[in-house]
């Protein structure tokens, strides 16, 4: 998985993400609405990770290895934020509003 991500980032996979400014107002509006929907989709996951970390801080005597439980909540937060950022970068490389909607629905 990490090798696939690294090959996409470095450009060896033949896929190049070039962030472009929207050419029309509708492209900007669709990008904004997809970004908002992505944020609303990821918010419960990040909130659950924060709650898990808070519970581990407040009740660390109930765990045999509280750092692992805390790390699990932290990984959930980082995973949600990483997914949101990657989707934003990917959506910023598409110029057609209908393609943005189609690819957002496929990713979501």
C-alpha cells in the first residue's frame, strides 16, 4: 500500500496530479460542495478518534497498554485527515464539474 502511494506521489505510475485553478464558477462551486461533503463525512471518524484518545488519557489505569489504545485513536485521526487531504488534492486536479461529481461519488 505504501509503495503504491509512493509511486503515485513520485509520478512513476504515470498518474500526475496537477492542481489547477477552476476555469468556471461552476467548477469552483462543485469543488467547494464536494470538499464540504467530504469534511462532513470524515468529521465523525475524527471525532471518534479524539474521544478515544480522551478516554485513554482519563482512564489509563483500565488499560494494560494505554499507549497502544491512544495510538489507535491518533491513527484514526491521522487517517481521516489524510483521506480528506488526498481527496482535496485529487479533486483540485479535475477541471470538469461532472467529472468532479462522478469521481467524488466513486471515492466516497
